[in-house]
C-alpha cells in the first residue's frame, strides 16, 4: 500500500515545489486537483499542455505518484446545458489523466437525503447519462474513472452504486471508497454494517481509499485527526489486506500542524510485504 494525501492540503504551490515538499513529508502518492494545488492554475480553462507536461516532469522527478486526478464535477445537475458543460470538463481531464498514467475521480452532486424516491430516480437517470458519456471517452483513452459514493449525494448507497456499475457495464468504471463520506451522521454506531454492504456488493471495484478523521458535533459530521476520529480503520484495513493489499491510501484534510501524527496512524495499519 502507498500512503498519500490530497495535493492541495498543504497549500497551493508551483509544480517544482509541490511534489518535492509532499515527498519530504513522507507521502508517496497524491490525489491531484491542479486548480486547487498548482499556482497559476485558477480554473479548468487555465490548464495548458505545458502545465500537464511540467506537472508530470516534477512528479516523476520527486518520485510522487499521481494516483488520481481529482476532477470533481456536478454530473447530476438538472439543468442539461450546465450538466453537459460539467461532463465536457471531465472528458478533457481524462486526456490529462492519460498523460499522468492515473485514474480520474469525481463525486456525484449533493442531493438532500429527504429527496423523494421518484425525484431521486429522475436524478439518477441524469447521473447515468453523464457517466455513460464520461466512460465513452475513458474507454477511448484507456483511462479508469473512479466514482465516489457519498451518503448525501446522488450516488448515496451501496445498492445504487452497484446499479450504476451494472447499468454502465464498463471495465473502466471503478470506485473511490471514503468511509467518512458513505456515512450519515446517524450511522456512526452502525458503520461496520454500512461498510460490509459496500464491500459485499461493490468491493471488487474499489481502487482508492480516502481517510478522514470523523467527529460528530451538534449531530453533524466534522473533521479531526485520524487518531481522535470515530472511524473504525482497523476494521477497514483488515478487509483491505485480504482483498486490496496494493491500494493507494489517501489522507484528506490533512494539516501541516498534525500531519506527523496522521502519518504515524496510517503506517500503523501497513503490513510489511
């Protein structure tokens, strides 16, 4: 397993600084969102081929793997023009992911958990249309797409995630699994049951793990260090070692002030080869 982080969590930097800095802190891989991580790139429209070449050059030089190109769009918008505009951004970023030799990832648009079944079904169909378009481009460029289920987004359960995978039916569609994001705040006490359903139904598609520290404040989820958090990572890593022993592990929302203790916590679960 390779331990990593999001490329922008230590701040926005120039390409020739970012990767060396992250490597110096003990991380071997990242999820890179250029708009958030690279100085001089403030929107998707700012990205040039020269940027992509420079990013790859500096990542290779620092020996930092780009596991995932983060291109978090809104693929379930009800406004068709806006939704297809988002899909177009993702399709272009698939070409960048091919240069990096990485996967590309997104979530699926926030959706109130109280949304009616009928309305949720309509929005699922929009998501399916978007993902089919994205996968067509991914297949053309031989790039894997990773979709991240989130408990308060369109793709909100293991059952619906399985349905999407089956409806799309492409070897290029994979999953990011974030134990924090798949839980509603009311589900912390039954978290392992939630994880078991994901592992049983769609575990074979999981290619990236996100790690966050979870606290509950005023019935809402919030972030903390991994050590202080409520996520049962021992349970998760027991499954990973049996089923996905080489998967990248990416810490999200890491801070310079506490990264050492988070990294120590992550290393606790890595077994020697």
